C-alpha cells in the first residue's frame, strides 16, 4: 500500500513577513484540503478555513479571526499556486496587541514558504514571539 502524498502546506516566515505586527503571524500555516484552505496557528490548530474552494483561480480572503493578540485579522491570498511554490498574500488587523494606547489598524504583506518553512533557528525565534 502506498503512502498518500503530503498535504500541500505553506508557512509564514520571519524573513518574508512585513508590517509592524506581522511577526506575530510568523509560523502560521496555510494548508490545502480537498475542498478548501485552512489557516492554522504555529501548533497546527485551525484558526479559520476558506469557503469551499476546490480549484481556485483568483485571490481569496479568509474570514476574519483573532490570534496572538491581534484582533480581526484578515488574510488575503493572491492567485493560488502549485504545491511546492512560495505563495504571496496580504494581512491586516484592526487592533494591535499590548500597546498603550492601542496602535489601531496595521497591515503588511508576506510570502508563505512552500513546505513547513521553518528551520531550527526560525522555530526558536517564532516561539519567542
């Protein structure tokens, strides 16, 4: 019996995530399922999933969610790419974490690296964030 192919996965990395609070998203993953895409936390816990998209041909946005002190996080993925290829997107949030006074809306862009995306150094750095 053959092993099924791995689930296509992309990871937000510190080197390719831009914007003041974008580093709080480092280590999150985008995973493709047979029917949609998942946006997961560093530990693999599902934060949000896309509407049913089997073979998307245009950019799409995940529903808003809260994560790591960021509120109303919006993740927009540019035109989908093949497994094994880096994927670009945009992020934004309405409020920023732990700032007095609150900093308000923030936004930036990212390139999600194909595969797990985290080497040993980045795993250690993202665990500190």
